[in-house]
């Protein structure tokens, strides 16, 4: 029996590095997807990819930790297998137009599509939880749930306001007059893995001092004695406030206000969370100087990767000599061909 499943990548409009402390995020699934086709059967999952020279071959019940599997992309497949424990494997193919390694959650799209193709049954939140666990065992990074949830639960034409503590999801319509562009800095995220874990540990240390950051105020943050922890906490607390303000701006059609919030968020990521780079800073500044651009910021973990920019619908996409993609808010993951 053949199963075909697809899952979108995502871009996070605002709410960066808040999900691991149960904060607010505002991602949207995008119209770039990973498609996994599997002919089910056997005790091994064997997948080839149009974008990778070597196949992912994962034996069901293998004792090899997913983080030690080769090639690297197969680790995410192995993570899904370890978490789901499917009774049957299969042979198949992976195709994607989600840019790989650009901060648009290509790994989450792969995990979600593989899980569905292997027969996962459950709610989008349950699917996201399973794939979050798969990413953690595959990468060793203590990631939050945002990427997988945006891919699993996306709504056509909407961003998703996600409370990462309660996992409440509220669709927020994107105005027709707004164009969203993702611009690749060309800088690969070499430090993202190690520094991501360090930032999460710093946020946990800040919470040990003042309590949950999701409910803290800026006044609470000022009580933190350690200057580094104080900066990390200040970013998280103010970023949660920016998410709330961004939702209000979208609902009111206040695109200038929304753009200003993105720029403020980038400054916070640069100065307080310290995950930007000179390349990303220059790219944001160059984007914001262009006609019809309301605002921009880095998106994703930082240390390279992409920026997201908000443009008028009739504005020209800036040509800055790097890759860029106009993306549209799209529906979440689905099985497009079920077993017969």
C-alpha cells in the first residue's frame, strides 16, 4: 500500500526564542512543502531524497541512537521511527521545495510528513508533540514545539497565535495587502546548535530567579542580578509583548505598526538575546531602506539563516543579490493519498 503525505515549512513572523519558556509565537505555514511517498511493508524504512546523495535507511527497532545515524538528514527520519515505533516500514521518496538549512523548518516538515506517511493518527497537537520529540532525539537540540505545530496545524490565509504553555492555537488572518518575503542571508547557522542550548539554559536560570518568563514583567526582569541573564529574560518578556501587539496590528490592518514591531524584535534579538550577526543586521537595514518595506527581522534561531520582511502587496521584491522567496500563509500537513 502506498501513502503520500505532505507538510509545509514555516516562517515565524514574530515571537523568537519564546517557545521554550512557554511564551507566545506567531508563525505561519508556508506554500513550500515536503512530500513523502512510502510503499509500506517490511521491517526497514528506506527513503531516497531528490536533494541528498545518500539514502536514509532505518531499521525498525534499531538500537542505534538517531543522533548517530548517517547521513545527517536520516537522523530526522530515525527520530520519527524511534518516537512512533511503527509496526511496518517501507520504501519511498522525499521531495521538497522548502529551502534546506535556511531557517524555514525543513526538518520539521520532513518529520511531520514522514510521521503521517508512516500512519500517525491523532490531532495536530499530538502530531507536533511527537515530531518535536523526534527532532530532539535526532539533533540533540532542546527545541520548542513551534516549528512542528505550525507545520501540522497551519490554516490557509492565516498566521497562528500559539501559546506554547497551553498549546492553544488561534488563527490570525493575514491582510490581502501584505506581502511576506523571506530573504536568505547566505550565512549558514554554524553556531545555532550549541548556542541554542546555551540560550535555553540561560532562560531557565532566569526563571529560577524570578519565576516563569511567560508571566514576568520588565520590572521583574530588572531584579535579576546577573547582567547576561537579565538581557536574555528581557528579550523573552518584551518579545511576548510584541507578539500580542503584532496580533492587534494585524487585526487592525496597521501594517506600519507591525513592521516597527519586527524591527524592534530584531534589535532585541541582536542586543539582548545576542543571536544576530553582522550579516543579518546589514540585511535587515538594507531591506528596511527599500520602498514598500514596512519592516524586517531575522527569523529562526539566528547566527545566520534568513530574514523575514513585510512588504506592500504591489511593492517590488528587493534584489539584494541573495536568494529570496515570496511566501503565502498556507494549510497544514495532510495525507494526500491514503492506503487502499
